[in-house]
């Protein structure tokens, strides 16, 4: 919808023009409040001016197992009795409007369009992170089943989205060295060490396409074409596995070297058809930063790769209620990419990734190859410290389709996201941000007419945590 895009872009221009002359009296602090309550410090110590994105110190605090290294932070400390409860809640309320074109009319088989809009809420996250003992970290994220979640677009599933235990300073546990965080072991279900965390993104209703793309399957639902690809693995999803990770300051670069090596169960791959697999797959990510961590200060570069196995047939013995983790005849796939982050003056952070993917023959009629990525710019002006302005461009380009009947540009994607956040409540108990976000997504050749599908989504509301 060109008219809608013009209106939204115009709105951004008007708001920015108005704000350019405003002087703000700010208390610069915002975050998911559980740690702020525990340590009684401003949320801005760990977060950029728009939770939940972490700043340089917040990333180091996470890498060090949510520890500052004092006895007063331990659960056994007698002074830690000020009503502290290591649990936070987060949701977003407001209005969401979405239009889709190029959908298939079930009666005529022709292209049609649909518009939906509703007041409501995104869903609910119940989060608990912290330390059980010195160098023993835990994390739990519970998402309850809610029938009216997603602005009444569909019920949400109930699940432990994340549940893990992490042994920090593993070398100390096995008597090989001092506390330097070079070896840390995490076991359970957790988010992979992605180039940039989707869970920490300041955008709310726009996914990173490269983390969730499935070759041959239209990204916008309702297309009449495409195939069912058994490889539904998503980098952006939380996965069960074990991670060996570490971080080391590098004096030569005045930055940090980081690594993450993961063995992941494929029991959550192709669950609907096979009950999930019973093989291991592997993911790794290494980064080097210069002049800081690379989010608020300094620059950062990284490499990452994934070798996976997707089951294609169910076990002959059957399975009562998937997921069972018994799928067989697994076929391999790979993901490889580079990432980078650059900062300017503590106000601008530009970051992105470029990934190359391959699904081997056997997952589909023929080998599938594609590449994609995103680049995002986050701007927090010094003169307007409560405001964050965001733009992101996402893309997917297919170089070899998984089925010879599909056109070469079938399911190529382009996405543009604009967002503004105004953070007006900053305490060590609650965080509230006003949020405006618009996304336009194009999906090439997936309509019944062989034309493109388009999706426009706008969200305005309040993002809050307590």
C-alpha cells in the first residue's frame, strides 16, 4: 500500500522535525527491572535508552553470569531481604493494524486482500534470571497460553521458552585456573549466541527474516504456491542443547574476544511430521571487538556457522504424542555468515549480518541455496536521550530453488521497518516505553497469479515491564 507507506514515513518526518527543538529533562534509566531491584541501580547501567537492548556493560554483565563479584549479590546474603523477587513480567498493549495483498481467495482461486485491526496485547513473558550460587547462573522464561494474544490474531502456546543452568568459570570448578570467564558451560533450552539477539531487539512485531526463513515455503501465509520443506529449523528460536562459551579482554584491540560453541538436539525439527529428530547439530559464533564491546562504543566483527540435520521420516515404531525425538533419515543443512557492528559518538549503532544457507538434496527434490541478512541503524540523540529511532532493512535472495517448478525469484523477500520509542518511565521497579512501529514486507511470486504478496503492519502502544 504506497499510500500507507507515504503516510507513515511522513509521520516520522513530522515527529522528528518537532523533536529537533525540544529540550528534555531526563532521568536516563530503563530496563527489565529484576536486576535493577536487586542491585538498586539505574536500569541505564545495563541498557541503552530503550529496553530490552543491552549496552556494553549490560552485555558484559550477561557474559559474566549476571555477577558483579561481590558476596552481597549471592542468594545467601542476609541483606538481600528487601522484598526482592527475581521475576519480571513484560508485555505490550496497544493497537495493531495489518493489511495483506496477494492472498488466495478460497472460492475463486484469485488474488485477494485482507485487513485486520484490533486493540489488544502481544502476549506475556514471565522472566527470571540470576545466580543460584557463585558462578552458577539460571534463566527461565515462561510464556503462558493466552487465547487473545497477538492482538486477537491467534492463541499463544504455553511453553518454557527458556530454561537453563550455566556454570561460569568452568576452569575454576575443575581446578584449572582463576576466574576469567574463558570457559562457561550452559545446558538446557536457550537462545543461541546470534549475531544480534532477536529477544533483545527494540522492534516488537517484526521478525528478522534471515533467522526464520524456510526455502520454498512462502513467508507470508495464504500463498497458493510453494512446497512444504521438512527443514523448519529457525536460528531465532530457542533450542535445547549445551553451550561452551567464553570471553577474554584483548589489550591489543582494547576490546573483547568472544566465542560460543553449541551442540543442539534436533528434537524440535520437523516435529509435526516426524516427532522431531534424535541427532545432534552444531552451531558456533566468534567475535572480536575494537575499542569497546561494539554496541555503545567501539566496533565488532564476527563469524558464525551452523551444521544441522533435519529428519524426513517418522520412526517405524510410531509415536504416541509428538514431539518424541525419534525421527529418522536425517538430511543435512548448513548456515554460514558474517556480522559486524559499528558505533559513533555513543549515539548511533549500525549493525547487520549476511548469511549463506544450503539445504541438501533429500530435504527437498533438489538442493536449495539462498542468502540473506539485515542491516539496522539505532539512533539515540544526545539532545533527546529518551528517544530511540530505528530503521532496519531485511532481505532474502534465492540462488537455487528447492524445487525445479519454482521460479528463480520465488519467495525472495524484502522488508523495511521503521520504529520510534519514547521511554518515559525510569525506575528500578518498572519500565514503560511508548512505541510506534511500521513494517512493509514483500514476498516475490508467491500469489496465485504468480505475482507478489505484500504485508503492511503498524503497531502503536505501550511496552512495559515490572
